[in-house]
């Protein structure tokens, strides 16, 4: 087999991706991701070498130079969102004991958390209790947040998943028992009432204005919640119309997806509401589409490359 043949390299990449979807071992997944990344780099270098050696050979139409990333195609079309550093500032203030910061974060994120909680619990009451516990956990562990690991939205959504798993394992403490015995902090137990009453926030906490849905491509709408320009990350809500599809792409960084409603196909995997999908750096999605239409929370890189 010709190791430098572009067709063979592309076939090898496809094979590695199929293996990645079949294994669960984190070490093996990481090794496969490295192989995919290296093979893609070799494919790119081979294509450049062939073009230099024979200028008559046209550039590969499947790898356009402009636009080159999902950020160019989708996120750049959205209006300027709240910077990620504003979300991080709220978490730092919470870590310092500022209850107004907790209230401001709750105003921004509780609707998304509650929506996801409804998909991973069996009742509205359980979802509301889980949401309360999530923000209690955020309040108590704000100092543990590491911006290098995820955006604030990603951190919150993963805490929601973790809280649900913990409660399923223990099932020893129900929400009524917790509230009766004061296991929740007072600031969290009352935060929903305070938000509904529109308690005035200090001037340095700008009241949250929910972004609007924006059409960014045929069948795709985005609600961009935050952009981390330094780390090339975005946190957003994405809505696919029935029959809508997402461009094929390779992940430049970690991608995390939380499905809120509808059904979503990622290659051969079908996701239903409440499901979570993790995309490792160097992996990719050939086809992402929804027959029913769907809405998801997506934390991803603006540098993901189109195919």
C-alpha cells in the first residue's frame, strides 16, 4: 500500500474514526485521536507536496481554504455575545462569597439547566429539585472551577449530569428532606423567589438579556451565549429544523453536546433528549442531522475545520 497516496490516507482516517466510535477505553480513544490527527496532517502535507510538484493538479475541492472553519461559517454571523470572561467573573465573585453573583448566574443559566434536568429526571418536581441542587453545588464549589477545562456553561451542564448521577446512586435524600433540614444554603434555597421578584442587582452586575435566535445557515439557528476569544471556544444553543444538518467537521478542541429536545443523529449514533455526546480533539463528525428537528446546548471550538 502506498503510504503517501491521499486516497489511502483518507481511508485510514475513516477506519480510525470507525474504531473510535466502537471503543470505550479512554486511553485507546486518546491514542486513536492522535493517529487521526497525525494522518490528517500527513494528508494535508501530501496534498501540498503534490500541488508544488505539479501546479496543474487542482486543489482538493473538499478542503476549501476560505471559509475554513465552522466559526467562519456559523458563529461569525452571530451578533456580539457576552464575553466568556463575564461569566468567569461571576464564578470568581461567587467563590468570594458574593450572593449577587450567584443570583446573576442563576438568571443566565437556570432555564437551560432546568430544561436539561427535565430530560434526565422523571418529573417536573424532580427537575426543579435537581436544578436547585446544581446551583447549590456551584455556589459551594465555585473556587474549583478551572477555565482551562471548559466554559462556564459547559461546567454547569456537567455539574447537572454529575448531580443527577449522584442522586441516582444514593437515592437516600429527597428534596423535601433536604429543604426541611436546611442542607441547602439559604442563598440558593431562596434564589428562585428573589429572581422572580426581580431583585435589583448591584450596578456592576448587568441584568441578563436573553440572546435572540439567529439564522446562520439553511436549517440552522444559533443562540450564542458566550465567546471565549482567547481559547477559541463558544457556548451556545443550536436548533436544527426538521431535516436540517450540520456541516461535516473535524474537532480542533473538545466538543460537548447536551440534547434538550428532538432527536439527533451523529454519524451512526442516535441521540434522544437528555443524551450527552463528547467529541475528543482530532476526531470528527461526517454527518450530523435531525429528522425531527432538535435543540441542544453546544460547547465547541470556533476553529473546528470543515471537510
